[in-house]
C-alpha cells in the first residue's frame, strides 16, 4: 500500500498492517530538515499541530461531545521536556475522541505504515484493529500466502497475548511493535475464537503481494472468469483491468469476483475498479462533518456487461464494501457469502513536521442507495456460511479456493450459471437477479 502524505485510505490499511516496508522514507529537503529540527526543539508545537488538524478535519464536529478548545488549553498549558512526552500527550488527547481509526504514529511507526506493495514486506501477514466497543485487538484479515494465513488465523480472531504478554489495554501501535520482527524469527499469538483459545507459533517472513489473481474455468455454460482481489492497493486497478481484458479475450460468459478477506485499501482504487464493472449508476458518496457529499459515479466505460457474482465474508471490509455495495445497489451483481465487516469510515493519513504521522477520520461513506454500513456491514443476497473447519481447510490448502471444494465458490458458480442461462435465453426463469 502506498500511503501518500495527504492520501485517503480505507479499511485496515488505515489502521495498521503488521508488515514493514523494505523501502525507506525519502530524505528531507534542507528547509524540511530545519523545520523538523524546530519541532524537535518545541514539542509543544507538535501537540498544537495535531490539535489543529483534528479541529479542522475530524468527521465529528462535536469531537465526541468534548470541548475541544478546552482540550487544547489543557495540553498546551503543560510543559514538555522532550518529544516522547509530547507523543504520550498526543495519544492521550486523541483517546478522548474514542475513535480507534484516528491515531498518532511516531516517526518509526509512520515509516512502517508507508508500505509499497510493489516491493517486499516482512511480517506475519495480519491486519489489526482495535474493536470500537470492547477495545480488544481484533484481526481484520490475514493476508493470503503469509505465515498467519497458512497457520489458520481467521478474520475477527481476538488477540489475547503476544509471546505470552497480555494485550489487555494495549493499543494497536504497541501490538505491532511486538508482532513485527526480522524474517526467520518467530512470534506466538494467543487468539480467542468464540469460546476457544488457540496458540499460533508464527515465523516472520518476507512477503510479496500481488492484489489480483485470475483464471478462466470451465462450466456447463462455457468458460467463466474467476478473479480474486486481495486488497485495494496502488496497483490493484491496473491489475484488475489486465485481468478483465485477458478474460474477455478468452470469451468467458460470466465472472466470479472474490473479495473475501479483502480488508480494503485506497478509495480511488475501489472507485476505478467499480467503473470497470458498472456502466451507469452510482458508486459511493463520502460525507464530511459539514454534510457535504462527494459522489462518485460510473463513467460509461465498463469493460464488460457479462453476468457477475461477488463472493464476500466477514473479512471483506471498507473498500471491499464500497465495491460490493455499489454492485449490489446498482443490480449489477449478486453477492454470495456472509455479512461483511462493517467499516464505513475514511481516513486521511498525513506526515507531521518531525517525521511522525497522523491518521484522521475525515468522512463516512454511503452506498449508492444511501446505506451507512459502518458497524453493520453488507448482507449478501445469498448466505453461505462456512464452518471453522471449512475455513481452515481452505486456508491450509489454497488450491481449493475457487474450486468445487470451496462451498461459497460452488454456490457462486451455481448462481452465475443461472444468470448466464437467463441472459442467453431471456425467457428462462431465474431465481436470481
């Protein structure tokens, strides 16, 4: 994920990814270096800079019912002898908002967040968030082909311990520091899943991520295109465009788009990809604290109008929900699987003058029909639940994903064949749209 200084991000990528970019942050210009040194000498200025950004941009104009000007006075009346004291005060100040997605990152944490998915990452391959209500650390999704994924870590697992250390009261940044490490070293995660506690001994590794995989598959109604989209990174749209064009050349009769366990990513990537499938109609609206709405719509440049089924689950979050919600509302696709995660907020991630960073919730998004899915998620048109055993089987043997051994895929193919048959013979009756 490439996160620019003023980039808009969605989903777990706006929270934390427990992998570290190998690429380094660029060198500061001479003027930036001078400013950075000034801020290092004046930690109080950094506290005020963060306060000002929240004051101007935060999505909730009531600041969680806080008197935000009094908060400023409280923290600027303190004396800070070093930068670490300022960092601690900033985190304390932001906690008053009770928003786990608005968070401060020290220079190292911010550097670690600037992830380039075209490069090589190191870590265990999970994406974390702090549950808004319980404050527990929760897995948004394991990334495919990573140690966590192969071991069987699942979306919505609660991390209780890291190498035996309790995570109670621990924030996401501290958890990442404990989980992160050099390739070849190990870390033990103790997770809670329902009433069970499970220990996972994971070996950290270098991870290369390509967000799109595709292939054509035989079916009774001819070839169908299967596309798996694992995250909305900077190169996701281009890879999706290539996938659709190649499958069109192979004359597929319909598509299954798989966004299960896709935790989100860049807003622009989700809009671009939606436009490849939707020729006419809305895609997403973003609403800031003034109630101003930015609407993104299709641009009559869809790459295909062939029947489409989308596979979703509890790990499909944020940008995945934007895409799925648009396809569902515009009646372009049938959604199959289970309820999605329910993350409907947009963060702006920006660098601060001393090299630290701030992620700020600046808006919420709505589907074309006006649905606010935050905390609720999107309900599929056809529900297909997987047991823990079935999920583990698919995680431990990736070759079964997108095959008849994958119950959600199997149902998706069944529904897609009905849609293809109905299109080929308009008089045919179909139980799906």
